[in-house]
C-alpha cells in the first residue's frame, strides 16, 4: 500500500468512526423546535441501522465476488460448461442480494418503530 493510499484509508476510517455517528446524533437537533422530542436512544438506533446496512452490503459484495469468481474460474477451466454454470450463478447472486434487501427492510422497520 502506498503512502497516499494509507492516508486515504485513514481518512475513510476516521470519517466512518467519528463523523457518521456525529451526523446521526446531530439530526434531532437540526430538526428544529417544532419537531417532536427524541428519546435518548434514537442516535443508537441510527448507528445500528447504518452499521447493519454497511456490514450487510460488505458481506454481500464479498459473497457476490467470490461466487462470480468461482463461476468464471469454472467456465475458464471447462468452456463447455458455461451454459450449465451461468444460470445457477445468477440465481445464487440474486439470493445473496436478497439478504441485503432484507437487512434494508429490517433497518427501516427499526427506523419506523423508534421514530425520529
């Protein structure tokens, strides 16, 4: 990793660890005086939503990369199997993606239940 890439990685880690939660905690204050009062745990739920969706997207990306890589490797080793490998690969990618969509739905169910 070059020195420039290390600086970028540190900046991204800083932004993720400190700035994103600060935005979540500042949101109720920015809503104004006319907004309903928030509970003490609302920021925690916002952080949980963000982390849950981020971890799910990370896992999905890694899983889809491995699945597509394995399928392409199998096709490269035996080009005649491309028709037999392609459809199950697409089906597997769709199932992997559905897990992230379920996480997205659950995160917004938490968002609605604990209201902001």
